[in-house]
C-alpha cells in the first residue's frame, strides 16, 4: 500500500517532448497491474507523433490541447477522458494559455516508444 502527496513525487523532463514534464505517481513497483502518471505540458509544449506498445487511459485535469490519435485530431479540455489503443500513432499540442495537465494510466508491461515525426509539437 502507498499513500503520498503528488507534490512529494519528483517531476522529470520528458526528453522527446517540448516543455513537458512527467511524474510517476504510482510506479510498477507499487501497483501490480497499472502505473499512474501525471503529465504537464506548458503553453506551446507537447509531444511529437509517436507510438507506444501499451494502451493509455487518460483523464484531463486542466488546460486544453489538440491530441491526434490514429490520424484524427481532437480538441480536449479539463474533464475529458481519452483512450489511446496500443500501437496507435498519437501526439499532443498544448493550445491554451495555461499548462495542460492529465493523468495517464498504463499497464505494467514493457512499453516501447517510437517517435514518428517531431514536427507536431
């Protein structure tokens, strides 16, 4: 069992992103099936078009962004939920004037990330 405050978890810069940080709130060592992560993308920030070998379940906490998933663009905001299937090409672009922040749950499986195009962030 693990109880902590998110402010106690260090933020790490996402190397493939622009103005993007990540916190691993619940790691694979803490949860047997899923990891819980929080991403924060500053205004103008984002992630390039890429694929992952695991699915993503996401909940937008604040801000707004354009997310491209499998060739279709979506405008998302606080309160929206997003499902990205394993292998689907996707990207993120913060389109607002405040940080875009979301929770992302992934299964505790090996995740290989492939950058397809860095022009989308």
